[in-house]
C-alpha cells in the first residue's frame, strides 16, 4: 500500500460572512412566521450543494447568470426576498419595498464597509475605479451608485477607461486574489498620478490565500474544495499556480482526479469561504486513506443529505 502525504491548510472553509448568512437562512427555513414564498436573490453562496439544500427546504434561489438582481426581482410578486452576503444596490432594496416584499438582508459586514467606501469617495467628487469581476453582485452594486464608477477586471481594461477627473480612487471586490490586485494597482498607479488606493480584500479571503502561499515546500498537488462559480475558490487555485503547484478545484469528493492522485506524493487541501465543511472533510478523509496501489472510487454521503434540515 502506498499512501499520500496529506496536509490540511488553515484557515479554510466558511468565513464569518457566510456563517452568519447561512444561520439566518436556516432559521427562516424553520420559522413559520416568515411570509411565504421565500426567494433568495442570487446564490446565497456560490455552492450548488448549499443552494439545492435550501431549495429543498422552500428557500427558492433565483439564479440567472448575466442578469442583474434588479431585473431578477421582477420575478417575485409576493412573500419574502433574501438578499445574499454579496449585498445589493440601494435601488434593489427600494424596489423590493415598493413591491411590498418582506426583506431579509444577509449582506456581509465587510461588503457593507466596501460599499460605504465607494459612496464616500463618490460624495467627495472622486471617480472610482472598481476592480472586480464583471457581473459579480459586488461589481453590480458598485456600478449602480454612479456613472463615475468604472469596473475593470484586469490590467488590459485600464486602457479602455476614459476618466478625465483628477480625483480618482481605486478599490476592489472583497474576494479578489491579492497577487492579481497588486499588479493591477501597480499598473493603475503608473496610469494615473495621485491615484488614491483603498484596498478592500476581506480578511477571510486574505488569510485563506496566505495559507496557500505558505503551504509546505514539498507540496506537489493542491485540492481546493469549492465551486467553479466561486471566485474565492478560483483565487485559491490561482494563488497555488502562481507558486508553481498544480491542483484541482472539486465540488465534492466525487470530482477528485483519481489517476492524477496516483502520480503525486504530497497533497494540500483547502476550501473556499463558501464550501460546507462536511464536503471538505469527506475529501480529506478520502485522501488520507487513498492507496495509490489500489485506488477506490470516491462516493459522497454528504451529497445525499440535507445540510440544513433540522435534526429530529
Ligand atoms: S468572503 Fe469576505 S466579504 Fe465575502 S462573505 Fe466572506 S467575509 Fe464577507
């Protein structure tokens, strides 16, 4: 039998913003006083398992990639709307109120702070360059504040900006990779003199990325447990590749690349801020007993249970 050396990175998994949001959602799922139907505007976290389990408990997710939250709200006529930890634009809030919907807001405190920063700089007469993924709820909210907000994803986008103001601030989506952001900031500083930088990557994102950065030197493969839709998960994978470590992003133990696992020695495991710890534990347990001479097909039991159902 030949076993892998498995190292689990910390911190990993749920951040405080996600823990708080999921607790609120779990509570309302079991609270008969909350007006039905209950809709979640966008994925509560970018994790299919979490979304499906809440759907099964009657918290229906409206998820239309490419569609704004303002537009998705048109689909809800009555009941309760839940705003996710990613936050929403003020106009979404107003529209929900006008429609007479009950509102449950799970916006993360760190996202609120970054929203306030943008508003403060706009009020001071600045143009704001927002580094974020186009279509991400945080970028959507930033854009809703003013035509003086300019969303860019990368250094290339900088050259498309047409900002004439001399007062320019740059801030960012909370879940970016700090490596990526560092390079964009350096390029932006070269582009605009007197650029004001307000770096807003949240601590949870930073510490998870730092743990990847400081993984043991002899690591030759990393497993990131998280969704393809999770920016957070993709950034962890990106940080590892910046350090020359190959790896994979898996949603559950069943996605593990068995063939590859028979060719590596030292595997690190981490997970995104949106990944249920039960899914990560299953991956770790599997890897710890993985015999390269006799690999067994992985089966997830967690995928078959509802994570948020009340225990009876
Ligand atoms: S990743 Fe950061 S900003 Fe997003 S919910 Fe978690 S703590 Fe909040």
